C-alpha cells in the first residue's frame, strides 16, 4: 500500500440504491448524524493539502467510496484532481480509485476516469439472478445498468475490478458466478463477506454459514489455481493476498495479517475515522477542517492507538492451530466480530494448502 491511503466519502452515506445488505447504511444509522451530505470545496482542499504535506513527496492514494460517491457530481472529482495537481509541489505519485454501483456511469464519467487514471471498483454480484440483492428505489434489479457501465469502462479503456458481496447465496452459486465473470472477460475480482449489522445474529440467505464459506473457498480457490496453471490467471484479491502471505511476500489487503493497520476514512464533513467498518461516533478521531489537526496528530491520537491495539490479541486456540501462520486468526477484525469462521478456514486450508505450492515461482527474494 502507498505510504498514505485515504478513503473519502464525498457523498457520505447518500445512495441511489437500496441494496439489501448495505453495511454502510447500517453503520451510518449508528451515528447521531447518519449523513453528512456532499463534501464542501473547503473540506476537500484541507484534505488534499494536509495529505500531501503528510506524504512529504511519497505516494498518496485517494480512494472514493460511499454510499454512492458519484452523487457528489462530476465537477467535484474534476476539481479534486486538478487541485491535487496544483498542490503537489513535492511530486508525490498519486493513485485514484473509486467504488461505484455503476448506475450513474455515462460517457462523461468514463472519460474522467480515463483522464485521471482511476481504478474503478464496480459492484456486481454475478448474473441477473445472483445480482437480485442489488436493487434501486423501486426494488428493481440493476444488473443491466451495471453491465452497461462495464461496457463503457471497457470502451474508454478504464481499468476496473468487479466487487461482489459474498452472501450465502453467492457462496452456493460460485460455480455459476465465477463462470459468468470469466465469460464476460472480468479478470479482477473481489469477494467481500456480507456482514450483519453490529449485534445482529440473525440468519438468512444473505449471511454465510461456516459450511457455505468453506465450500466457496475450496471451489473458488480450485478455479483460481486451474486458471493460473493454464496461463489464464484471474485475480481474486483474497487469494492473491494469502498466496503472498504463504510465500513471505508483502500483502496489500488490510486485515490479512490478522490485525488492523493505519487507515484514514474521511466523511463528507471532514470527520476522520480509523476504518470504513467503524465510522461511528465512538471511533471519531477528529476533523480535517480543524486547524490543529493533521494526519500525523490523527494517526497518533489516543483513539487511533486504542483502535489498533484492540485488534492485536490472538485467541489461544488460534495460537495452537497449525494454520495460524497463513490464516492469522481469520484476518479482518470486523469479520471476526460478525461470525467465527474458524471451521471454514480449517476445511479450506486442510483441503487446499498443498495447491499453494504451484505459486512458488512467484516468491520474491
């Protein structure tokens, strides 16, 4: 990861969809203020100036998420990128990425993403049937609108990944979903476990059981290995990272090593939080518009340190487990809080660990 990575929510929790499993909608409802609205020019300017100052010439990654970040308007992003150019006196390498539901993407958006070299994360859960949880205000499946966005991104030569929420339904249908993605030429995939709201222990087709998760991991990893061996490599972010962990190479995905890392999430009003999953009043670190705050003070404040320390303790059963060096107690703290997937990981690594050897040639000296 770049020395400084900032996730920005330029439209806060505002969204034009009503997906059945939206974790950020649930997180925002826990705050006294659920939506902070569209980020002002002043806040964006403060964010840019303080980010570049903190980086000191090292690279900076600006990642835009939501809600639906495109609701901030194309002018917001054009102005943001031009402001970065103006303020980047020390020559930091700048990376842009954005996660979108794709329904607002048109030619103008595609041109902007190409112009500023955005990496786009496009949310899609599979074919029409398996995308049924992603719906608009009329409860209509947005599958065809997202596929139209994918075609536009391809046409304007915009790099994009497919982001899939890993529900119980997705796990049960991974054969069909993986095959569909390959048939469309989608070679960069992320499967993100569906999370229940904090404190919710309900069961439904949205939330994976240990059996479903184990089945998904084993099947999908076998597809991943076969494609690699055949010279048809398809990137699956989680597998890419655990293979790197297995080989002793650096990883880039937060939480993959079993503990949290320094992150900054900037809400629409300039509030800074330590993690996308914890943008709550409890974990508010400060506000970037405060003249006495900068990314150094935010990174070293008591609450930021407390957040990192909370993720460090390792369960005794994990310390004794032979798979701990690669499982790392199940990775992300938020996923562990949602459900103990220990049995799923044991089945997965028990079945698939020998296959990791095919990647030995990727080991970096």
